[in-house]
C-alpha cells in the first residue's frame, strides 16, 4: 500500500514541515513570509479589487450576493494563479526538482478555496459593521476576526472535501493549530484591506494615506493599492508571529 504524504499548513505554503526543520531560524521564517506575501497575499487583494470592478460594471450593488460571490471568486483566482505562477517561475529559474507542480497546483487550490470563503465574506462583514456606525478600528478588528474565521473554516472544509487529492492532508489536530495561526495572519490582511475604503470615517482611518483608494483612482492603480494593503496586513501580523513563536511552533517552520 502506498501511504499519502500529509502536508501541514506549512507545507501548504510550500515551506518545510516542522519535522523537517525543527530549528527553523527567524530568517527562514521571514523568507517564507515574503514568498507567501508575493505569491498569494498581494494577488488575493489585487484579484478581489479587480473582481469588484467587474461586479460594479455588471450592475451588482455592494450589498448583494452577486457582488460578494464575484469578489470571492476574484480572491480565489488571485491566490490560485499567483501561487502556481510563482512556483512555476521559481522552478524554471532554479531548476529545483524539489518543486512538484502537481503538489503546488493542489496546494494552490486548497488555499484559493479558503480565500474564496474569506473574500466572499469581506464585503458583507464590512457592510454590517459600518452599518452599525462603529469606529474605524472596530470595523477593522471585526473584519480581521470575521474573515480570519471564514478562511479557517474554508481550510478545514477544504481538507475534508479535497483530502482525496494526493497532496492535501485530511483535517487533524496538528494541522488545525497551523491552520489557525495562518488564518489569524490572513485575517490581518483582510483587516488592513478595510483601510482602502477612503470614504468611511477618513479622520479615523490611519491607513488612508498608505492604502486609501479615493474616488477617481485609476482601476489598475486601485488594484495594486488593494494588493499592497493585504500584503501589508499579512506581513505585519506574520512578522509578529515570526518573532514571538518558539522554534518549531509557527506554521511556517
């Protein structure tokens, strides 16, 4: 009988497993953080914003299910295409035989499926919190928690539904811990994405001068700013994890 290799969340981001690298250095953690940011987090924000432009052109209002599903799909496409393109390019440049593109495609699909969940939920969550006239910081925090939770549920559900795939591990207690810490960092990306809304309480939006997308911003520029906002949020949260977590305890060890 052939036993399927079971990747953890660390493997899902194409980094060594805890067993393979129990003494992963902080430098290694920051290198993997940079790779994830470039290959998945920036494309996720870029894809969501691009899809929102498509949804708006189709006449979908921001409070409709069609808008939410369209932007969630944009998130899905951004993560899947960004992940596979990055590792295909890395394999072509380095010639590394350690990069298995079948595994990367399945990994990208799992992560993209989770991103679809958080991406679909982002606008409804923001609409709800802003509709309650909450301070900007509360909207940001609520979105962080809400979308991070949706990403986690998407990962766990994906592991359950797609575990028949060779390179996707079924849900276990061990990978649940890794999935949870990764989801918190993803939540940070979605929280910072709230800063792109330059119209809501601009005097409280401390990110407005960094990632605010004002009316009249060219579409492509807006997409790039959106990607930068998610990249900034993920990098900020994950950097704290990289420093605080003991060796072998962080999802990217």
